[in-house]
């Protein structure tokens, strides 16, 4: 049975686990990391429409061995309800901002997972997506209403 340490990041703050939890199997380790995420979300009610919560497990040497991530993304899908304007602002800009966040998260996850060498092949794809999102944000082209 090995002790693992579960560091928590709620999108703003980082909490280093100094006590750890003994896990009998690697499956137990993954369950521990995943199981804590809903509790974190409930305790740290999001202060915005998009938030990523993550738990990274370290072994006794301090090396990260597992990551679990929960992304909360909310968005208005209509401009108005009845006569009331939705309070979320420009839906097109919000959608593009979410896409940019997701592209950056994918890039970061590939690097964290130890795929730095392979990331070179994907980096051009991520860069094109990032640049295209920036171009669309700069133009602020609204989505056609259907």
C-alpha cells in the first residue's frame, strides 16, 4: 500500500496535500482523485460561467502520476427569454472564449502528460486554432441567427 498526495487546483487557488492517502491499488488512486472533484465544485461554487477544477496525484517521490479534471462550462443559448435580455453578454464572444480556453487546456494537458515530443506535431494545429479564434474575436463577427 502506497501513500499518494492529492494536490487541488480550483481554477484560482492551489492546495498542496501534505498528508496524503494510502491507496491499495492504482485503481483506488484514480477513484480517490475523481471522487473528490464533485465535492470541490460544491464547496467552491463557481464565480463565473467557466471554471476548471483539477486534482493531481503525486507519489512519495513527488512525481505527478495521475490527473483528474472537471470542467464546468455554462452558456446562454438564447438572447432573450420573454422580454428579458440574458445577462451573459455577447454569446459569440463567450463561445469563442470558451473554445480558446479549451484549446489551451488541451495543449497544457498534452505537455503535462509527458507528450512534449509528440506535442510538436500537434502544436501547429493548436496554434492555428488559437490564431483563428483570436482573429474571430478581433472581428467580433456575430453568429447568424437561425
